[in-house]
């Protein structure tokens, strides 16, 4: 399990607690503990219309087995 955070202001971004951006970006709110970035993203998208996974810490949507397509 990892902790995930959402950047609340502007474009919402999903970050893991160990992301290098976390201490830099303002307005981070803790989303919770999740097994994977995908699980965190699902939860985030319930709360926010649009959430982009961080390309640094959440390697979602970059791989060929695109887990972004999971409903
Ligand atoms: Zn990140």
C-alpha cells in the first residue's frame, strides 16, 4: 500500500507520497492508501471530474497495457 495525494488546485494531479513533486507543489491533499496508482485514480475520479496521473510517480497510461482504459 502507498499513500496518494491529489493536487487540489488547477489541474488535478495524482501523486504518490514519495513523489519528488509533493513537497514542491502547493495544495496537495491526501487521498488515502491504495494498492496501486490505478486504484487511487479511480477514487480520485469519483471526487474530481478530471485527474491526471503524475508522469513522474504514477506510470499510468504510459504503458501499452493501458490501465487508463479500465472503467
Ligand atoms: Zn508525482
